[in-house]
C-alpha cells in the first residue's frame, strides 16, 4: 500500500507537498542515502564523496549549540568541544539548501532550565518535562522561550520555501533524554505542544514532522505526524534490510505512513533493501567513526550502496524545491 503523501498541516507549503509525494512514490522502490554531520567541518560528507565519488541525497544537521540554556559555568571539556565544534552549522545547512539537497534537523536540546554539562541527558538535569506542560510554571515558561527561539531560526527556511524533515524529541521512548524521562504521556504532550505552536502561532509551514519511536504508547497521533521513523544501531558489519524493525515501526499507527531510518550506525544492505523492496525511504548514518572509519561499514559496502540503482544520491534527486 502506498503511504499517505498528504501533510498533517493543512497550511503546508507546496515544497512540503512535493517532498512528501516524492518520498511516498519512493517507498518500496528506492532509498535516499543520508549522513548526519555534527560539526561545521562536515568531515563525514567529504569522506563519503572521497570514497564513493558521490554525495548523499540527505544531510542531517545538529542544532545542539543553538540551545539557549547552555551552562558555561558548570560544564566539562567534552561538552564545550562539542558545542564549539557544532556552532554555526546552520550556515552549512543553508549551503546544502542552495544545492537543493534534502535537509533534516536533529536538536539535542540542552535543558531549558537548570542543568550542567550536556544537559540534554537526563542525568545532567533535574528539569521536569511534565511540569513544563503546566501553563505558567517556570518550566513551562522556559520551554516555550526555547521553542520560540528555535522557531526564529527556522523561520528563514520557511520564508525561502525550503522543506525540512523536522525530527524533534528524538528517541522519546527512552529515559536518557530529559524529554523522555517522564514517560509516554509527557513526550506526547511535548510533541503536540510544539506542533501546534509551530504550525499555528509561528506558521512554520515548511516543516515535515518526523516522529521517532517504535513504541505505540508514545505515539502522539496521526493528526500531528507526517512520517514515522526509528533509530537503530545494529552490530558492526551486519548489513540487512532491517525488515523486522520496519514492520514493528509500522504497527504504531493504522495509517500507511512514510517510514524512514532516523539514525543508524552500520548502514543497511542495499542488495537486501532492493530484493525485499523495503519501504524505508531514507537512512541517516550517524556521525564520527560510524562513517569515518571502517569499524562499522567497510568502504566496499559504502561504495556498493552509493552506486546501486536502488539508492538515491544527490545527483539523482529531482527538483523538490
């Protein structure tokens, strides 16, 4: 069954419609190659181009350093190195948009109130996301302030008609991030609050809303979700089509949603994807050693992916915006 290509946001821009229609048509017929780039240097993309001669169709950009409440007075060297290396990534996102590549954003959101070091991790903050859903609380005011700041950074992409695969509150079924620690009802509430604030108050009609969890209890509802996804980190050099994970993900909703791999370490097998006509429309390899070394994916496997007819690289993308 062909996935639904109609955006949940009735005011979605034409570029959103074109992107979703393309992805729905791609489902079961191909997959977008993708790579996350955490820092400004974009070493991962350059490595892929050096090894394969091609660029991924999709690039992921990290927004962690744009979090307003980074605690510079109570932190550590690892945190500051990550923040410093990441700051300014929106410039690279604009450059990628100018080349008409597909963009997806990940936000490791530092705790809106309190916290130390990498306070997007639950262990580094006491921020209560459940209280943040209660109107007028300090947690709620801090949450909305951060949301509105990020909306301002996303606004120029909307004004320019650039569609973004927007994947907030990723891995919200787990307790390792502050937005997932309080359980399913809270993460659903956070998602719906952001969705309605961004589509209503801010009119960010260029966003394609990508839910990122295979747990049915956490699913916020078809009326606020365009695409469903999950993150996977299979063992090194174990390349498959991840069909079982796909079927599990699809069970979170009765609607035939577009499905993608939000994050992955070891890349899928392109031969298996094609043979099984898997309905993943994209994957995004995580950054660092997952691609820069051969510890997880050998260069031969990377080349096989980027030169297979099933895989869409940037040079094979149609004009989507």
